[in-house]
C-alpha cells in the first residue's frame, strides 16, 4: 500500500517538475520574442518569374571621363531607421519608408524629419500601405505576415502609389499586415506613385557605387544569419561589428535593406536596416564590398517620377508598321510607335532636359514580362520576351527647342536565345541557398 502511494507521489512530483520546466521554456521563448522580435526571412529568395518582371540595366562601365568620388553618404535626406517589428515587411520598409520618402524629399526639398530630427509622419511614406496591399492582392494564402518578393511590392507602389505614415501608421504587431487600408487613402496615394524599377548587378561594384554617387539608393536582398542579427544588437551597445560570412556559406535567412552610401577607404557600403535604432549604429551598418558581392541576390533602383508629359496608354493612338527585323533605330515623338520582332514600343514620356525617356512595351504574344521601361540616355535596359533577350537604348533627343517636334531616338535589338547574366547569377545563388537549407537536419 505504501509502495503504491510513494509511486503515485513520485509521479505527481515528476509531472509538476515537467510542467514547471515547460512553463519556464515557454516563458523564456516569450521573453526572447519580446526582446528580439525581428524575423530574418522577409525577402523571399527570388524565382525566375519574379526576376523576369523587372528589366536589368545593361551596364557598360562608367561614362567616359567620369571618376567616382571616394565616399558617398545620402543619410541627410532619409528618415531615421525604423523598426519593422514582428512582421516580415522588410521590402516594404526599404521601398516605401526608405526609398519613397527619400525621393519625396528630393521632390519637395523637405527632408522627412522634424526640427528635432525625428521622423515626420506627414512627409514619410508608410510601409504598411504597400505591405498590407501586397498581402491582400498577391499573397492571399498568407496567414502569418510572411515574406514576399520585390516585384510584388514594386507593383503596388508603381500602380497604386503610397500614403504617408500620418494617413496609415505602421503597426508592428505580428498579424497587423491583415488590417485594411484606411478609407480615403487610395486617392491620395495615387499622387505618390513610384517609377518602374530597374535591376542593377550586385557583383558590378562599380555600377552600385556609380548609382549611389548619382544619388540613387540601392534596394537589395541579401542572405543573413543569426550572427548578423545579434551582432548588430551588440553593436548598438558598443561592441565591434564586422560581419564577414564566408562566400560559400548558405544563409538561413534573406533580408531586404537599403544601401545609402559607400566608403572606398574601408571598402564598405553604408546600409540602412529596419531593426530600429537599437541595432547597429543607430540603425545603420557598414557592409563589406566582398560580402555584398557574395551574398546579395538582387538589387534595384528607381528614379524620381518624370515631371513632363506622360501618356500611360498610348498603344491605341496610331497603327503600327509590322516588321520582322531584329534591330531597329528610330525617332519617336510622344505617342509614336515602333515594332521589332512583333514587340511594340511607344514613347509614353520624355524629359530630354533630364536625358530620360519612358517607353511602353506591348507584345501580342504575351511573352514579354515587362510593360514599361524607364530609360536614361546611353544606359540600355534588357528584358526577356520568351527565350529572346530584348535590349532597348535611349540614344539621344532631337529638336529639343520645339517640344511638339522633339523626338527620342531609340535603338532596340532582339537576341534569339539571349541570356541575362544578372538574372542567371541570382537564380544560381538562390538555388544554392535552397539546396543547402533543404539538406540541413
């Protein structure tokens, strides 16, 4: 009788100990989440489909006679680094809060900060607007505010614009991405549409530095690990932070950030993160050139919107002359068309004083993955049309003194079975990371 009683007592004691241990583990996990809520996989690894929806700059090297400055720092026109909290919203933070607010500040001449240096909600764009719309319109099966792809968030910002933080404050709660957009914000957001992006090559460091020197922040995604995440937290408390993962190291996470400067003296890019000011150097950190080259999967720029005449739907205005040529050189006035291998190009916007042209793309076969090109003079863009690679160049403007007769001279070439090395490299890197993750126990 006593033996049975003792066994029961021991069992109850064991259960109490087990429950207490489980409670302590759960409490520690909850505390860790409260103290360190930031996810590390908000920028999903790119796919061929997501990459092909954005054109790539066909980099030919620095303009003749141009010399890169040894240092660039664009922080003066940016809001202070924000905190994405528990949501995988880093791409929206990069594109709306960082890049969008920066470009709006250039347009208005007013930095997105108040007199005390804090973020000004009336002049800063909200990452909640594009992220929540991305979840509602693209990632409809998501129930946990997970990561997304650059092309989806860009699509929202280009087609629907963005509202200010004042109109839609960001809620860092884990499921806040499912909150609806406030009524009345859509019309105001349309006035702040982003221009179509272009891809730049992460392994062309001269190209990256050139665009930063031109005042173009670089939105990018890179593999990260816990050493990055916690190293930045320790750096905010004064510890040194020099993140140097091996080039072959497969990262468990993928995170989007914004490059806003560089320094040739120490071979680093200046990076704005979205883990708050209690991370890194008040939210910034310095990324080594070689780490950028090895671990960045994709990188993008956009330009301030054209202020001149824009005609977003010009394809129905005039008949198009059909041709089977694989290369054309032609001058286009506003609304004019040209065709190359069944692909129709129309001039939808032109700012010769800025050396920029906006080209609308139409393909009756539906194989072209790009609908609009933002072209700079002598800076070709390339994109896939099925198995073909199309390259379009804005060569020059003519008759600029008469706006009614001004033409943009365009060169277009279709290369059969062509290859975009920037896309192919991104796919190889993403596939290597996926394979390494899948092989882990």
